[in-house]
């Protein structure tokens, strides 16, 4: 089915965008200020490509002829072992995000006089919500998912978690002067929050197949762009001005530990925290599984909203 091809398109588009993002970080960003160097094409190419690609996903997921064909051939289960692997990976990434936050990786939760309790609360909440994701996935795979208040309540828990994660991300980045440093990671969480909200809607007979699919695919694209783009930037050659700035300061590398535990010549604003990287992993796995579930018809629950017929 054509809609399944959109999943591969989102992944490929994310990888292409990740390469562009890596060039943007290493060539267009000043190491001392985090600002964009004047006249750098990569800083312009990145947002243009991201905007056009998301627009393409919006068009392809809402094209009328394909929508009719999709609704006429709905199956009743996700795609077997691949779906199980993706949802298992999503739960593991959520668990890692919660544990690393308790350890102290998510700095924006360090608020108040005693930052430990805020990290612990958010970390434990993340671990509990991972159990809700696992429960819903198990129901879906066993074809026991239906529109009941209990299932709807459990499916709603990740929605609140994503909203709180967005608040955490805002607290961390609200003081950063450069929008380019955090906009793609923030948009990843925004689209993921919309996707999990759309997922919960199916349990209340308010699901929108094509809107939710668009949100999920966009979240996959942006998560790959953000996480893989950062990893690639670690190993790519840096702009000559960056190397010169490091040499003049007497450092071979910028003295900031990356999420991989190595030292990199990047501005601190470009470096995600451990829990953020794990959240991107959760987004990729869960959104891919959600996309497979929608394109496989697992979220029909016997009722198709009239406006989508």
C-alpha cells in the first residue's frame, strides 16, 4: 500500500536532513557565541528543506484518492515482529530516559532549592508512563484494543507526559539566544505530542487516521534530523574559524562533554542531554510503530469517523 511507503520516505528524508543539519552545526555556527555566521548557506538550506519536506508529508498523507483506497483496504493488526521490536525499543528508550533523569541528566528539572526531588519525580513519572505504553502496545498486538474508557485513560497518560517533556525542554532552552540551536528538537516533541494525542483519540472514537499519521511521520523526520545530525556533527570536520578559535584558546577541543561522553568542538547549545537523546529514540521507535499500526488498520476499532469516509 502506498501509505506504507511514506514511512520509508520519512526515514530517508530525516537522514538527508541530518547530513544538512550536521553541516549547519559544524560550518555555520560560531563556536564562541552560538550565532550563525554571516553568509552561510547551510543555515538557510536547513529550515527550507525541513519546511518543504513536512509540507510534502502533509500533502501525501491527505491526498483524497489515496485516502479512499486506504479506508477500503484496512486490515486489523500491526505488522508483526517489526511492530513488536519498535514498541519494545520505544519502552526501553523511555525507561532509559527516566533513569538518566533521576541520575541528573535532564538539567531543566533542577529547579527550586532542592533539585533532586524534581528529577526524581519526572524520572519516576517517565518510567510509569513507559508501562502505560507497553500495556497499550500489548492490547493492540493481541487485537484487544477497543474504545473503552479504561483503555482511553491509559492511552492518555503518554499525552500528559509529552506535554510535560515539552515544558522541560522549554525550561532548558528558554535562555538560549539562537533559535536554530533548539528549534528542531522542540518541533520533534511538538509533533510527537500531537501524534500520541491522536492515538488516544482512537480510544474515544475521535481518531483521525491521516492527521495522526502526518504527525507521526513528521516526528520521525524531525527526530532523525535532530539526533543523527548531532552525532554526525561530532565526527565531521569543523569550520576553519572554529578550529582557529580553539587553537587560539589553547584547546584542541571545546571543553564540553557530549552525550556520547567524548569532547567535541561544538557550542553547548547544540549538545542534547542524555534524556533528550533517549526521548528522540522513543519518538522514532514509537512513531514508526504508530505509523505501521495506522497503515495496517490496527486503529480502526470497527468505526471510521464519517468525515474520513
